[in-house]
C-alpha cells in the first residue's frame, strides 16, 4: 500500500492511480520514461522495460489515495530492442 503523490512508487504508477475511482480495477501499461528508464531495477527489471500492472483502488479521496497492487507485477517486461514479453 502507498499514498499517492508521496514519491513512494514509480511516476507511471502514481499517474495511473490518479485517474481511477474507488473500487475500480485497471491494467496500467507504463513506459520506461515513467518507471526505471535506462537503469532498470536489477535483477528482474532490465533497462528500458515497459511495465504492466493490475491496479485496484481500494480506499481514500483523490488527494490521499491508498492503493494496493492486486496481482504481482503481472506481465512485466517488454524489452524495447526485441519486443519480447516475459513473465517473472
């Protein structure tokens, strides 16, 4: 769980949650420039990976959204150079 807008997670995750309503579920695809960019997050997230999350807005007003990742970083990486999608 995290509080939105507090820098506790990647930018793309924060922005995706801002558009959601209480009780809503969504799949969010986050480009590298809104996540870990060239550095990645070794060992599981390579540089320039596009991430995909299952999101669920479980509580709170827009200024203090508390969110929970429902499924572990489900379909994770799409490596920009190869176009392959992998599960971790």
